[in-house]
C-alpha cells in the first residue's frame, strides 16, 4: 500500500513538538559490539536516536516557494554571550593567555617532560641527554615565548637561531637559551606517561592538552547567535594513520580538524580532531557522520536559538529538521543528491533561480557561474540586493537572500586559518603530537586575542598582540642567563676590510672591572705567524672583535688572510 504524503501543517507541527527531549549524550548503555574496545575518554557512547526524532525526509511535501514562506525566527538571548570571567578593562595580553595556558597545565607538561627525559637518559644512545637538568614552569613559559618569537623571525632550521654568522645572526636568542638546552627541551617535550596511557586511543599522546584546552575554550567564552562549522587542515606529510588528503585545502596533506567558530568575533569555540572510526563523536542513527559531528559540537548550544552555517559536506534536510526541533536554525550549501532534496530544473540560465519549501525548510537552486544549491531554515524566499553593480548593464546585482546570508557568515574558520598562517609557531618535527601541541597553543593565543579585544575594546594587529605577549612572558618568567663562555668563534664580518674602524677599550665586566681583557683574534687564528693566546684591552666596536693595538688591528682590517 502506498504511503500517504504528509501536509505542510503536519511537517511544522512535527518540527516544533515541544515534547521531544534533547538527547542526553552522557547517559550510559551496554553494547556487545566490537566498538566497546575503542576507548572513549570523554563520556561518549553510541546512543541510537529515536525514529520520531528524525523526520522521514522522503515524505516531505516540497512546494514552490512564494512570499508566504515563513522561515524560523527563534528568540536568542544575547545578554549572556561574550567573555565569562570578570576581567578589568586594563587586562593585559599575558592575563588573557593565562586563561587558557594555566600554571596547572604547564606544570603537567613539565612533570611529564622531566619523566620522559629521565627515560631518554637510560637509553644507550642518550648522548647530550646525559646533561639533562629538570625543567621548571618558569623555564617552560620562556620556552613558549622563544617558540613564539621564532614564528616571527623565520629561519630554515632551529640551529640557525644560534648561528655565529654575523650576516644573519640573532643574538637575542642566546640571552634566552643556549642551543643545546633548547634542543634538549624540544626533544624531551612530552604530555603523558608512556607507561599509563591508553594505547588504544589514537590521540593518547596529546589527550591531556587537547581535553584541557577545549574545556577552557567553552568555559571562557559563550558565543553570540551565529555559529559556523568548517574543516581545517594542519600540514603533516609524515606517517600517521589518520592523516588526510583534501585537495581543496592549501596544504592538501595533514591532520583534519572540525572547528566550531563564533561568527561575530571569530572565537574558536570547540574543535575535534578527525581520527577515522575512533573520532571523538557520538554516531547518531539517521544523521550520518557529518550530521553527528554537527550535533556533537552543538550539544551545549541547542535549544538556545542559535543559527548555524555549514558547507555542503554537513548540510542535509535531515540534519536541518533535527536542529529545528531543538530551536536551532541552519543555513548552508548542500549537495543536489542529498536524501530528501527536491528535484529542480536541469538547465538554467545565468541568474535564474528556483525555490521550493516544505514548512520553514527552504531549498534553492541558483545559477551563477555554475549551479549553487542552498538549504536554509532561517532565510526568506526572496531576492536581495548584493551591493554590487553589473559592469555591463549598470543594474544592481540581485541574489537569493540565503546566498547572501551564507556568504556573510560562512568564513570564520577560513579567516582563522589565514590569520594563523602569518604567525603560526608550528614547525617541522618528527613527532605529530608536538606539532598538534604548538597548533593548540596558536589556537589559545588566537582566542586570547579575541578575549583581549572584547574586554579592552582595543583593536591591535595579531602580530603586535603576540609581541606584547612574548615581552610579558619574559618579564614574568625569564631569568637572565650568565654570559656564555667558549663555543664556536663568530665568523668575520664582511665589512672588516671596508668602512672606517678605530680601536676602543673593551667594556668592563662586573667580575674583572679595570682588568677586563679579551683574547686577540689575530693572535689566536693567525696564518702568518705562530698562534698564541694573548689578552688585550682593545677591540673594534663595529666588528665586535678583540685585537692588539699593534700590529693586529691593522692586519685584521687590511689583510684578507691574516
């Protein structure tokens, strides 16, 4: 017997039935499937959604839309949105950063790093790890500050930051760390005890940091009405089970993140790392993987009147109807062959549009340079001025309202990626979890920037925010190093045979006072007479080289091979 098609009134009543509860994802259930072998470190279990929760989209009565179409207009209370901690208007960049990277979190990293360093020392090929001295919270904050400076001062390798080549050396890094100490901390950097971690969890190596930061992201900031979900790709070309290939992304190869952003401010509200079948989401029957990702990330914000914007990987009539039931609007591009989508005309001319609706659900096909399909529950079935003028006719360009809404709100994640690409502190490394850690630090700094801007009302460049943050981190945590002794001699400046050079007295040190002396470079490295270690109280200031007044000063500045 054929099924009876439901009317538009029945669809609306079904969508707004107040007796349908929100799913409780924290409830527990038993299962005999093999999925029980996969660890769920945040309370995640497979909860089948009731069949009446997802409407039968194949029975939707699509009709041609007209001016009588009424989109959803959920009431949203914006008074509780924004930064939650009470911060003074004089809050500093350092204070905002510590909202996310706290002393407790850094203390955990320091503890695990010291533990792992001791394990490395026990290995036969320990090498320089034999000289390891336990790190501290203050030193690790200095380590983070150093990595942030490296994001601005780009060099090909880490060792080049400590080069003695005068043409591109940066002496500031020597005042923070010695080269060996920095590389030792980078090598020993660890986030969980190898003996106690859950080896079935693909993200076990970074789990404590990931869980802590995503929780902080949600606690510090409550989003405004409009939200968007999109994918982001962290470059990684090494061996990794959950490495993805997305040709449309800039990096193409890497670790995929699902990111939920607040549209108004660009704040990263939540993120999930895709690991295949073990991704940290609850699989919901009827919504598929993409719909399950959306519902899991929106769980704290359902029933509050938010509006969500997505691309065609997530959008579907099933998902949008489910969100409508929980007082959440949605708008996004959609694939024409999605289950439940109406049939449209095959061939359309430029700027032609066809709109169909089923209750508040609106489906639009608009031909611009190519066919564009949009699904929405919050947009009207009308055309609107895009603000652009046709070059040939001089007339204002008209576009569907849902397309304008999508273009206006669906770019927060891409803007985050673009802003991050200029100053990101991630570097090429052999360990994937270290790269994710530095990427999460970048996310925390981005959110700290948004918080600082919201509280103080100051709009500064992201790079200026990072520079101020580095300066304040060093003021709070850095202890000046003793002057380095020994090491590789600096290379000769290429200007030593040019310009004007005059001898000066070597600046006095606190230890030697009036007896301050340095070794003459020509006497130490001469190829024309026997070498000797000779102290002198004269040096050339532009070359920063100690030299005997006679004859070494003249030889150094006149002979190519002295």
